[in-house]
């Protein structure tokens, strides 16, 4: 991968994080460092450092991944303003994560 496309992908992660709603939990220190956001689907907390790829097997309550806010199937684009952060298991389009949801509910 060229460093240019690597930078573009890094920008996409940053944009997804920025486009996502801020957290309201009592941990003010984490908020001052922009470490918490709220999952765009379930409104649960995500931690900035637990960013994972979709092929990761990491199981963590605060894990997050980026996805299109408006699905491409509904006319959404790959533009930065269409990216948001969400839990991997909340991502309806990524059904391979449904087993995580089961683990967490149990
Ligand atoms: Zn918080
Ligand atoms: Zn969620």
C-alpha cells in the first residue's frame, strides 16, 4: 500500500470518529482527551484506542469500527462526511459479527 492511500485511510478513521456523537458518561478526563464516543446504533460507549478492523477477532466492549452513516445501497457515498463510528456488532451490514452480540448479552 502506498503511503498516500494509507494516509487517506487514516483520515477516514479520524473523520468517522469526529462525526460520531460525544459520550455523556462521568469520565470527564477521557472526554477531555476525546477518547469516548457513543455508538451511532446502540448509543453505548466506544473507546478511541479500541479501533479494530472488520476481520479482527478482538472482543472488547468498547471496540469500534467505521462505516457509512447512509448505506451505499441507499445512495450513501464514501465521502468523509458519510462515515461514522459504531460497534462492530451493531453494524447491521457485517453479519459475521453477530456472534459477538450473543457473547455480550450472555
Ligand atoms: Zn464517556
Ligand atoms: Zn453499538
